[in-house]
């Protein structure tokens, strides 16, 4: 668990699973893979096996020991709904998140139908706990089916991560969506993002009264282009319902 992170829209990361496999064009230049593979074969290193999918049960209880309230990005180095992760292990991750109700958990996936199905089994027809936010990645207009899956899922808070934005997304149905993040790709070979694509998303969010967060323009480094759009930073978050508080130890 990382007590801090450079990701602008969260406070910390928690990785009970690491490693993944590519599923769409948004994965082509995966930062998590690039970072992990640097350490493949290094004895004793957490990423000795590179970006191979790895369950880490010893990390399951970490958020329960972190008593100060945090916004936590879950599996920043993987996808919790990868088809090779056993449902029982995903259930254990959920057990921890449900118990650690003083935190806000952000879970992001490209396996949107698997997430929808799991949430339906877990929460039925209602909506899940409000301190657990579920999102899907949408890199261009060809991946909007993931939004429909999210809308059909009983999530407490629903969000879209339109990052890396590698093509126009077109018209979005934002019904039931609470938050939208947009960002450009970063790292070697980063694909450029057009300003018109970003404005198109922002304007739809404003029209639908959906919180909009512009993370970065991207480039060789994440901060290369800054994060201002039309002369200002956009750092909106969804309205957070009151959460239980826990005194720091």
C-alpha cells in the first residue's frame, strides 16, 4: 500500500493483485506493465515476476490497518475483474472494503461485464455502499459498451476514466454516472490527445451536471503538458455522502 501517489484524483493506492494482460488499445502503452517489467528477475523484489498476474493475499488486510481516512485507488497495478482472478479472492477484497468504511475506495476496470455481474451477485438490485466507487475505462468511442455495463451495475458511485483518451468518444449517455475523468497518455510513444476531444467530454458533463476532472494532457512525462484546459484546472469530484469517521491511532 502506498501512503501517497502522484495520481491527482486519489490519495493512495492498494494492490492486493498485481499484473494484468492487454485487452484493448488503451492498454498498448500500459504504465504499470512498463514499471513492473523493469524489475523482472530481480530476486526478492515485489515485481520479480514482472507484470505476471499475481495474487497477494498478505495485502488483503492493509486498509484496515490504515486508520486515517483516505481515498484509495484499488489495483492501480492490475484489474480486479481479470478473468483469471478467482471470485473468492475478489470477494475477500470486497470484505475488506466493506469493513474499512472510513475510506473511499475507487475500483477501475476494463472488464466491465465481469464487474457488473459480480456486483449484481453481491448487492442484488440495489446500489452498493456509497464509499465504494466503481468505474470503467473508455479510451475512445469504440468502448462505450463499458458505460452501459456500468450503468447496469448496482454500484454506489459510478465513474468513467476516459484515459488515455486516444480518439473522440462522441455522444455519451451519462445517465447514472457521477464522475468523469479525462487524461492524455504519457510515457514513451504516447499518443497525442486533441483538445476538441477533451472539450467534447467536458461540455457534455457540464450539460448533464456530472463532475468533471481533467487529469493531464500527457506526453513523454505525465506532467509534460500540465493539466489546464481553457486556462483553468478542472478538479471536480462527485458529491460524497457522509461517511463514518474513525479516530486516528
